[in-house]
C-alpha cells in the first residue's frame, strides 16, 4: 500500500478488470485503508451491474459507498460510441456516488470529450 499511496503521479485509483463488485467483500478493506491514507484522492469503479442492483447486496453496497464515481452498466457493442469519455457504450452511466446518496436518486456526471 505504501507504494500506491506515495506515488507522486497518483491522483486516484480505479477499480476495474473483471468486475470488482464480484469481489466486493475482499476489496472493502483495501479501499478503506486507501481512503484513510489518502483521503484527498478519488476512487472510481467500473461495473457491469447497474447501480440500483449494487445497493441491494450488502457487500456490494458497502464497496459502492466507498467510491466517488461508478461507471455502471454492461458494455453493449450495439451502443458503442468512441466519442464518449470514460465509457464505451451509450447505455453506461457515470454516477456521482455522493450526490446520488444525498439526493436519493441517480445523479450522473456529464463529461464531454473536449
């Protein structure tokens, strides 16, 4: 963890590859420790689950709460759009987790390629 938290070019971490929410219980302690050591950095996660599904299962909901941003939804080839920022298909959402929790409804970030 020391190398991760002290790297001078680090501006956050992204949980991805496979689907991190399948290993939510195992990832929670690592993300919690990261948050303690570097509360100034962001945590993003990619998942094929929809946010509404994540919050129904306790360990997935707990991991989601530790994230700042979640890109949800499966990649759908028919929805592919190379002009999108941080996602590969139009059906995927960039969710602001804190704002979603505060508003009790999905709040997405609008990010342009410019």
